[in-house]
C-alpha cells in the first residue's frame, strides 16, 4: 500500500508540470484564435542568438503591428513569414483563425 502511494506521488510530481504546460499552451492558442483586429506592420526584428546547450545559433523573427485602435501587437513568426512582410503592410487578424492575413 505504501509503495503504491509513493508511486502515485512520484507520478503526480512528474506529470503536473507537463499537464500545466499543455493547459497554458492551449489557453494561449485559444486566446490568439479569438482575437480580431486590423492594423499595419510598424517594425520587424531579427535576433540571432547562441544556444547555451549547443554550438548552434538560433534565429528569432518578430513582427510588430499597431492596430487601428493604437494597440501594439508582437508576433513571433518563421523566417518565411517574416520575409513576406514589409513595414507599412496592412494586416487583418480574423476571429477564429490562428494566423493574420496581409491586406492587399
């Protein structure tokens, strides 16, 4: 009986962080999906940094938008998406969709 309780306790300690991470990621995804706005790209930044755990460098591509309501929105994207956007491009984020769209 004591062995079963200890095993259950160890499993709870191991799976709790995993469960919390999944729950937070799902909540963040739902929040992003529920948002809607229109705006324009005001800045782009590419950051290259070294990973402490390896000898490789990593890239972070970020787009900065200002909505028509003057709200600032920062979105991390892939290099392909980053290269597709130019400052002053107009954008629309439609509710229910995960990604924003360029308005031509």
